[in-house]
C-alpha cells in the first residue's frame, strides 16, 4: 500500500475502530509487497503477492453462492467448525454475495488453474485474498476443500492467527494418487486412529488411504499354521460369514464412519483383501481351501471352490465401500503354481470390476511368470519391489503404476529391516519424489503412466509389544515431507528446518487430537525441529522429546556434557520450561536460550536433582527462538533421557 498521508490516517483510525468493534474486513497496511507465499504444507505451486493483509474477525462469514450444491454448503459449515477448533475466530456460514471481510467458496470447473493437468483440475484451486475479502474457487469439490486447507493453514501461520497476506494462489497436485497404506490385518488400529489419519491426510492434501484388511504372521510357531496369529478385520452380520471377522474388527457402522470422515476430508479409501497368499485368516475359516491340507497361509487355487469363496467375500463386503477402487492383493504366491495363479487373477479382477470397482493389485508378474503377458490389463499396479515387478516392466506391459517401493517407502515398526524406526524425513525431502524407485528404475518425472505414490506401514512383528501411537510416532517423522513431494515436489525449497517449522506451525489440523493425547496446550516446542549433541541409538531421537507422546523419549550418549535444543520457529517471549525425565535423569543442568542457535545464554539452573519425573524451571520472561537443556552432571551411569521438553510463554 502507499505511504501514509492524512487520508491514510483516517483509514488507519477506521481500521482500529473496526477491529475494536468486531467489524468485518479490517485490513492492515504493509509497506512492502508480500513476496513470500503463506507457509503452508504442502507448499503452493504459484503465488502472486500483493501488499497488505486482510484481518478476519468473528463477524466474517463463509459464504456460498445461491443455488450452490449441498456439498459446498456442507463444506462451508465444516470450515466454520474448523475455525472454531483451531483459532479464536467464531465465523458463520451464509448464502449469497460476500461482503467486506467474508470468505467466498465456489466450484467452477472452467476457472483458470494455471498449469494444472487436465485430469487433475478437479483437485486444483485458486485462493484470492484482497484487503477486503477472500475468494476460494475449486475446480471440483476436492479442489475447493484443498483451498480451504490452505486458507486455514495460512491463518494459523500468521503472527496474529487471524490474518492473511494479500495475494493470489493457484495450486494443484503433481500426481493423482497421493496415498498411504496401513496394515491393520496384522495389527488392529482403533477407529479413532483411522479417522484421525483421514483428517490429517486431508490436511496435507493426501487423497488415498489403503487399508490392508487381512494378513498373518510370516512364520508360524514350529511350522504349525494352526497356531499362527492372523486376522480379517471386517465383521459382517451375515450368518454365512460368522467367525470370519476378528473380534477386534470393524463393523458396518465403523466402516460407514470411516467413509463419512474420508468424504469430509477428500480422501478415497481403498480396502484390500489380500489373497491368494497372506490368507491364513481365510484358511482358518475354511481349512479345506488351504494348501498342504490347510497347514499354510496360501490358498489352494487348484480347487474351484477357493475362487468361489473369495468371490463371495468380495460380494459380501464391496457394498460397504464408497470409493472407486478395491485392492485384490495377489502378491508373493508360490512361483511353481503360476498357472493356477494366472487363472485366479484373470477371474477375480473382472469379477471385482463387475461389482462396480476399479481393481488395484501388488505387482508380482515378473517373479510369477516372467512378465505381464496374458494377465488382465485393466488393473492399477502398486510397484512394491523392483524384482517382483519393476515399474518400467509394468508400464511396458500396459499398466498404470503407483510407487510403493519397499526399499524406499516401507516401514516395519521396530524391525531391523524396512526402516524399522521410520522413514527419514530429511532424506525424503532432499532426495525423493514419486518417480524415484531406486536402481535403474527411476521414471521421468510426471510420466503419464505413473499415478503417484503410496508409502506403507507393515506390522510384520505381530507378537511385538507396541501401540498404535508408537506406530504414529514413526510415521510422523516423514509424513509432512512425503505429502510435500507428492503434491508440489520441490516447491518447498531446500531448507528442511524451515519446512519442519512450517509443519509444526500448521500442525496436523482439525480432528487429530487422538494422535497427541499428552500434548500440553500452549507448548511452543511441540513438533518443532530439534538438535542434539548425541543420540544413544536411532530408537531415541531428539524429536521424541517434542512429539507430544508420553511414551517416546530422547536418550543421549553416556557422558555428562550433552544437550538437547529446540527451534521454536521464530522469536517468542518464553518464561518457563518443563522437563519430564526418564529414569536416566539429569542431576545438574542449565536452561539456555539463543536468538540464532549459536550464541547461548543461561536463564535457569538446576543443581542436585535426585529423581526422575517432571521438573519445571521458571525464569524472567525473555525473547528467544532456540531453547536448550545443557547437561552438566548425569544423575545415573547412563546418559540423559527425556520423555518431553516443553516450552511456555
């Protein structure tokens, strides 16, 4: 905006009065254009900055055009509720023309969405912020929803958590499938967890959740499959399937709640029934259908009744599913039965399509048959292993592929293989995009046969003792980075610490409190980037001290002079720090602050502590961006170990 003069002084006074009186649309003057786009995750594709800011107030409204579809009106009400959950603003929804300070929502398939691919225009949006109002235009319902995610995140990232920079965003995805797969067959995850993930995925503009609904442990006790742990997680009331669903399973009511939550967050659920391997749950229900007289987790495909039974399972449960696709598994079956396997695939795939669903499958044809010749071609392939069926081979055979590469994207919680401690978010941010499969299998970016990517969590260790929130702690290390690379690639730049701070600022979005049950309101350190002098092992990283979980921890090497610091993402007035020590507590330590992470000043000391547990240190309020716990003397013969480091203003 222009420099001040008498007229501007009147505007400034009006602005102040509008703010005090709660009027709509009180703009803030700014001397320079908004050159940097709002700090959202994933980063936007295109930003044209203007000058000034629009400040929303509780008199602002979410407006939809007269005659707007019910879906748009429903989204407006949803956004009102989300503003209430995430901010101090109490907006209202309305119909008609927007006034000053309002937010207008609209779907317009013919709007200008820049370089968006034609097939992805329904997920594109424009977000225009003036000094008087906000307009969000989606190419479809999903695009409009994504625009509201950017709107909410932009407000959360503003200094006052109520304003927006003037400018225009044009945003769209690079890939159609931006997914995540969770193995609930080997380990039960509560409905609350799954719904929380659907919320979080929508917040990050991820659009596909695959639920792997049946599986079993890899090796049975003493070779006896009757003693193996296995489960199929859907529970039908049909007497024909009584006993098939595990006691810890999902009813039709549970599944309907998943679908409702998915729809509200623009996510498609892809249910997976894995057969003819990984099928112990089906064989336990019908032992006569298993190889080796039932002592197996492989179905006997030489028996016609096996295929008949599996078709009946799909027929029973497919009416539950609202998404466009169903996954039929078909991985890791014995190669010496390739003939029966091919016949099974070519029977089951068209049958599932006859039920009204697209078919997805794990790529296995190179290992099974030397290639995809003779297989049903109307399937989408998850390319999970370059030896079983590499992406280039699958594309040459005529398939569309999704990157689920095991070496790059698999997590087996707490195993000594497949990223047992979670994917490295920094490495994902710096080195990976959906076209990267490793070895000589990388594709050209945006290859038309590459639909996108789907990292996966596999709960192979069925007898291990860990919780769903501990699994979440592993996923949390890279989820933001994965979402970034699937949506807009390198648009977030190369500064990973800055990216982590943006992710911490916007958080996980509405409806995700289940994922941080121990988080303390007002904690400035929550999910912020950390640094440390050392870590005992990869199982106890510094990030665990700020993840909001009471069960994860940071642990240092076994020497006295160790430290842990957190970057608060910007200057804050801080006055207290709360530590929760594990058994390896600190005896003597300082709390230090820094403006730059290099020059430190001690603001509080603790001397002679004699026990684990909580310790709150309070000091005169001071401005700092970085806060550090500097160890001086350990309280035990081990290192320092913290469940949590919380910082308060």
